[in-house]
């Protein structure tokens, strides 16, 4: 999923999964008399609470804690109980029958039923909704044909068998299907609420209903603070200890640090020298992420001034080679982030063939190395090939402190190539997402966090027709590798791995994008905040079992 700039599951046919009790926090008795309220910093504004249209980490985290799908992802992305109490898998892994709990309600008091899942899923794949996450439904019967407008929404392979049975039919087995069920874009939606709020649905905290541990208040759609309050209608409310979680957007980490030190924040981000200065502090916490920050080059024909230049592989490679990633993560970010080995993040998945990490197995040095001399040579050759003497490039990113440092550094490195002027455009996160989607940029620092623990969560983005392929990188070979991994080799673990490795290598050899770094987040978190579940992939934060000790 989109970020602010700053393991496979094997299914067995006919198996039935019966959930045990949730593994919640073992709260000490001392927490009972403590005020269960905490204030947490967010880096950027909240773009959307629409389950079909959200694309970013902030929205995902808020939706994950105010809503709930078939499963809830616990520690280490383990599946824990959600709306489903049992799962039966038949038809060689192509049919899933979920039994839903009967005591689940929406925050307005309505029952949560199988029909809410059917409606939510159909709404997401409906082309009229324009969901950027519709592609994740690929593999569910008729999803691709519906998304392309070739079949009716009602033909999607999801049916309600009464109020409390949901039957899902796949075109072919999907090895990571259960992981997807814990992702917010597969959560149920109330048709009653969507129709009631119309175009305002999910744009404010009041134009929404919730079926998760918390409900949201105080979000107007544009303001920089809001609250999550314990949901009195949640089926498992007895295990929710927090009464209120307050969120405050704090784009400047110096401001955040001051607020933490004055006891106005309980969880704050750190950056730069702050990380070094607070490394030994008892509140210091470093959270690794399965996320990569990378540069996209706008090759769309609508980018009339620069599309020709960015379609030139030598120019793209020159811009990538000009970035000293080691210097950047050590001296500019200095927050525990590491230089990227490729587009797919490290420590996400290991090879079934040789046990190597995917990032090592698919490593292509030219995609991430620093070589200014080679960069200057390629840039000069590229300019000659496109018939240009110089380039004026705009670099788009967010308006956070970390993003501004990133654009300033890259601007300086690129201008060392000579015959180039780089102008930085730092805008609010929501604006950057919109401009990226619309192709309104020359170059942009984008970021992606894995939606589940499989390389395909990254790789599917850069197929020619994917809505997240903002720069319109196009490679028939790349498309074929990804297609094979998701199609003919889906049940052949080793062949599928090889397909994905080849796809990553193709992307790097082409400099389809330029990976910069893998993010780590440095925080100061009060030591009395317990039970926070953090996952590197998928929705990152699960506050269900959080409490103040």
C-alpha cells in the first residue's frame, strides 16, 4: 500500500479451520485503575476512510482498527479471529466457505451478515468505484472480467448462503488467499450506509459505520487530528481495554519530540540526529517495515516535455546511478532505514529452492549502485539519443520533514550530472497521491509497503495495466513473468519463485523504477503502552489489545 514519503499460507483441500480463542494481551491488574487513553503521532493527514478507495498506510491503519474482516492479523501476521469462526476449503483449494459469527454488529446496531461482504467486494471490483485495489481480487471468479467491464458485478465469485455463510469461488488456487482476507479492502461494507452517505461515504468520521474494536470521531476530512473510541457494539469488546486513542498529525519531528517530552504525545516519530541522540533512551523503539521508497519516471505521452527522455533507458539509469544510497540513509535519513537492494524489500520471503532472501536472489547491482562517472557518461549519451541539450526536471514528494530532506539530497545529486535543473515540489500526502495517480508529475518519490508476505505484493504493481504503475513503465517480458507467477505456475512453488525473481531482475535491468531505501521507523513510545501489535507487511498496526499499564 502507499506510504508517506518520510509467508505464504498453504491450503489443504477439504480442511476446516476452527478458531481458538484470540491471543490478547495478558493485562495486569494494575492497568484496571489506569486511564486507558493515549495520544499517537501520525506523519501525514488521513486521506480516506472508504474501504474500497483507501490506498495508503494511514487509512489502512485507521480502517483496520475501526473495522474487521473475516480474519484479523495478529503478531507476525498470524491469522486470528475476525468475522469468521470457521473456514472450509474444498474443490482443490478453489472454494472457501466461511462461517460467520452471529453476534457481530455495526456501530449503528445493524447485524453484520454475509451480504455485507458480498456488497463490499462487488463495490470494490465495480469499475464505477474506480478502486485502485481492485486488482487484488484477481483470481476470484470473474473479478478480472468485471474490473474490465466485460461481465456484470453480480457474477463475482462470492455468494451469501443465508446471513452467516459466505462462499467464495476462485478461478485457481491462491497461495496467499487467507492473508488477503485480513486486509482492509476485503472487509465488509454496509450497503445501507454507502447509500445513505452517497459521495460523502468515508470522507468524514460521521459518514461511516464501523464493525471493529473502535469507532472514529472528530475527523472532518481535512483536519489533522481525530479519535478512536472503544466500540460498544464490537463482538469482542471485553478484550478491548483502551477507551480512547487520540491521533495528531505531526509532520515536523522536532515538534513531535517536544510534544513527547512535554507529555502531550505517547508515541512520536524520530528522524536524523534525533535517532542517534535517543538510541539509548528507554522509550526508543525501532520498527522495521516491508516497504521500499523508489523514484518513478513519468513515461506517459501526456508528459509532453519529458516522456521522450524518460523512455530512454540510459537517462533513467543515469539518474539512478547518481544517487549514493549509502550516504543518503546514513547521513541524511539516519533513522535506521537501509539502502534498498532492489524494489522488493528485504526479509519478506525466502526461496523454496535455496533458502535465500528474495532481495538477494533477485539482486541486480546496476539497479541500486552508485557510480557518478558512469552516470554522467550514460546521461550524456541519453541526451544525444533523444536530441536534447539539457533537462529541467520537477521532483514531486510529500511535505514532511523526511520527504523534504529526501528531495533536497536527490536534487543535489542529479544536478551533479550537469546540464540539468531540478525543482522540488513538496506537497501534502493526499495531494501527492492524487497527482501521482493522474500522471501530473515528472519524477516522484513513491513508496510501497507489502500488503501481505509475498513478493507478488510488490511485483504486481508494475505490470503494464496496473493502476499503481504511475509512470507507465512497460515491458512485455516483465508482464509475462508476473502473469506466469499468478497463473500457470501458481501451484508450483519453485517455478513461481523463479518467475518472480526474473520479474524483479527485468525491472531492475530496465531501471523501470529506481529503488532508494527500505524504511525503518524510529519512535519514542512510552514504556507503559502495552499490547501494540505491529507487522512489517500488510496493515501495520493492530491496537485491539493495546492498554496502558
